[in-house]
C-alpha cells in the first residue's frame, strides 16, 4: 500500500489526479487541484456538469430501487424542488450564488433546482472546468497497482473501455442515488405499491390515491404537501418530529402525521404505532440513501458499515491509503458547497506536499477516538457523518489546515435562521424570510476589495 508523506518536509510536486464526478463536489475539487498545480481528469457519467442537480423526468425501472440490475438514474430531484437553505449561504467563497439579472433565471432566495444547476455550470465555465471533464464516461473500476504504487482506473465511454494510471483519486460521486429502504413488517404480503422518493418527480400519478410516506425529511415534507393537492389522503409516518406536531396538519383537510408504521396487512391496511390505520394504495419511502462506491476496490481498507464510510480521517482520508485516495462530500446535515471547497483545498495542498498529514498511525488513532466519542454520546453508527451543529468547528479546522479565513458567521446564522423560520412559518418559510440583514452581511462580504484577498482565498502555513 502507498505510504503517506508523514511529518518530514517534502518538495512541492504536481500529481496526476482523477476526480470521480462532476457535481458540486467534483468541480470545486477539480478547481482546487488545478490551482495547486496538479494535472486533473474529471470522470462524469452524465452529459453535463451539475450532478444530482441535473433534473430528469426519467425514473428507474424498479420504483423502490432494490433491483441491483436496474439502470440507475443519478438524480433524485423532483420537478418542484427548491433549496431548503438561502442561496447566499450555499455559494463557494469566491463565487457568490447571487441572483442574476436575467429573465431566464430564478431570483428567489430559495431557488428551484434548475437555478442551482445553472450556478454550478456558470462556475465550471468561469474556472475552465469543462475542459477537464470527460462526459458520458462511467468509472467501472478503481484499484491500486502495488508494483507501480499508483491507481488504475477502468472507464467506459460508448462501450469503449479504457485503462489509465493516476497518482491519486478523489471520489466525488455523491450519496443521493442508492435508496435506503425502511423495513416494514408484513410488506411481502401487502397488496399495494411501493416506491422510494428517489423516483418521485411530480404528483400527477397519485390523483385520488391514499398515500403513506415513511420519513420526515425535507423531501418528505415537500412531497407530502404537493401530494395533498391531488391525493385523496396523505399520511406521514415518522419516528420523531422537528417542526410539526402529530395528528392532522393545519391548513390541510387530507394530511396527517403519525408515529411510525407498526405493520401492514394483506387487506391493504397500514397500521401505525399510535393505534390508527388506513387502507392505502402506495407507500413512498422518504428514508434517505446509502453510501455506494461499486467501482472502488480497496482490499478492505475502506468499507461501508451501517452507512459509516470508514475508517476515514476527518471524513476524507482512509489512513492506510492517504493521501492517494480521498473523499469529498461524505458529511451530511451541512451547508454543502462551502464544505466541499474546504475539503478539496486541504486535499490539493496535501497532494502537493504543501500541507503535511499526520502519520498513518496517528490518523488511525484519531479515527478510533472519534468513534469512541460517538459511542459514548449514544450516536448511532449510521449518523457517523452527520455534522449539523459540529460543522462550524469542522470547517474552521479545515480552514486552519489550509491557511484560509475562518468560516463566515453569517452562513451559520442563515442556517439557524432557516430552522427558526420553519418553526414560525412551516408551510411558507421559503417565502417569508425575516432576516434580510444576513443577506446584507453576505453581500458586504462578497464585495470586499480584491486587494484584501489572496487569489485562491488561502495562505498556506
């Protein structure tokens, strides 16, 4: 296995690096790698930049997403999806996600998915990332070549397979494609239909149906409200609630929130843990996704166990393979794009030897200590990568490693203001933003004189 640089100072070098995926994580990673002087190739299975933000009306042949032979549809975006965070908080540090004076664009503070895709495509054009991307190219296999101490990537484009050698690989393939499905007692004999929210696009097919949704995520919230406009009844089954209360939902005649499903029966009934039941036509699993790296062969040095990808030092580097294999975008419950940027800056600096990683043993000890802290706090393994309130500390740690400015306070203030807004205006929080001063703070930050900023936003130690 390859050796990490350790503590000894190393000469600055340029590496040949493969980036897997041209979504938000992949394109900012490509930019940071190139800024650091590396040679970069980005592999993208789709025909354009944007990753999960590229909407398609197409859905998979298996609605619930359990058939391993199905043709996978990458995007989970539904037609009406809007961001659940203000656009200003989402942007990269030196490329603000501000509204454009263009009738073809969406100026809303919480824009639709197309606007996010267009922002990412604008970013890619601005920084010349398109020229690094091989579109419609699927990565079939990534494996380490012992005798060369490099990585071999087998890719496929239009039925033609190609093998190439790289010094390092950065995995940016996202984790919103492989459905995670809830276990429902009795489901094998239940006569209704099942699907995962990954394959939901619009409400039309659910006209006059009785629909049960499992989960209380942002997607479950949005989809349930949209379905209530056409369905006969909509019932949400949730373990816990964050914003709503159990029972019939205000402002709707046909929407209820229940405790989780207890079981389902052959007569079509769905029984909830609160003692109620309904005769339902369909169950939609809004239950999240699995981390999935079918192309990656690491001889057991990286595994996915109960949705924990590990061991990973700081959610990025597997100690035994660092820094030659890394991951961008593993943490969730975060403001994603700025985190991707900091993670990729760190990776780029480490690969050039400008930043030094701890030894393999020290990284492994850090991972073990992290796992022990999760266990002591009662955090389930599946929540290993959930940051939420810990994201500021995490991002500031990354910024410190890179010599970057600390994470902007206004981003997290927007994050918490959104939570507060949902509590006050559950059904309309996206359109009743009451903290305009945070937007003004963001704009003041955006227009700081260029003379006060280093070109890449960082000064390395």
